[in-house]
């Protein structure tokens, strides 16, 4: 099974190819350019470098949100455009769940937060692969109050973790705070592709739709 992951939900954009649970290629773009200019060429380039054609794809996974309104629509248009003429299945993956997957092997609670502006965040919390605090848009303070109720070390991920680093540090404390490195703290299309393949194999095939929260 060959799956293509496409993400443009935030500042970075990325595409990844997975074959039977093995990553065979990924392009990660943090160039500050408009995703509409870079995303489709990135898909074409990655397929060419991996010696594959669009016709060989079995599944396309797309970040369905939350995130940038424009970016989500660009990724959806790109993925559905590639899939439509060739009847390739399309599966939407939560941006928050995708981010969690970067460090899903860690036992500590993982708080994913994206900057929704005006002191608000898109957020969800996970532990050992399970969602322990549902996806929602809320004030940063609400998330931090929840985090303070949990014991031990905790992980914070996403552009909101970078944006509100000082506030998180003040609320949780240095001894309990884990910030991932630069390669893991933001969205990765490879995580999206792995999740899409796993969900498809398990029969989780919900019709694609965007979720802006």
C-alpha cells in the first residue's frame, strides 16, 4: 500500500510517501512562501524522486484541521485534485492528532496547541495514544489549568507551544515541562501519512471534510 500525506495546516508545509508502514520520502518546507505556490510542486517532486506516479497511489491523507483556514483549503484542493480523476481514496487526519504522532512513543501526557490568535488555542491532549482532553478551541488559560491538574512531566507541541512558551513555563514549571526539538514540535507530513494508512487498514474510512473548530 502506498500512501501520500499532504499537510499545509500551519506555517510549515509538507508531503510524505509511505509504503506499507515504511517512510520512503518526505519534503518539509518552512520557507515562508505561500503554500499554493509550493505544495503541488512538492508532491510532484517527491513522487518523481521516489520513482512513483500518482496512478500508483492507494491513498491520500490530508490534514483536515484545525489550522490555517487558507492552508487547509490549499491542502484539500491539492489532494482532492490529485485523487479525483484517478479515483484514489482521500482520508482526513486531525492536525492535532498528527502532531501528537510525532512523539506518540513518549509515556508522558502530550498537549498539542495551535495558535488561534487573540489568546485562544486549538488544542487536545493525549497519553499512550489515547485522547485524554478532547479537541476544542479555547482560551490558553483553560488548557494551562488542565495541565496544572496533572502530575509529573508533560509535553507541549505545536506553534502555540512556541508562541506561548513563557506562559506555559510559568504555569507548569521547568521541572515538569518537556519541549520537543525543532524537528518534532511542528507538523510532519510523515506522521499524517502513517496515521492515514493505519486508519484505512483498520477500517476507519470517514468521508473527508474540513474541521475548522
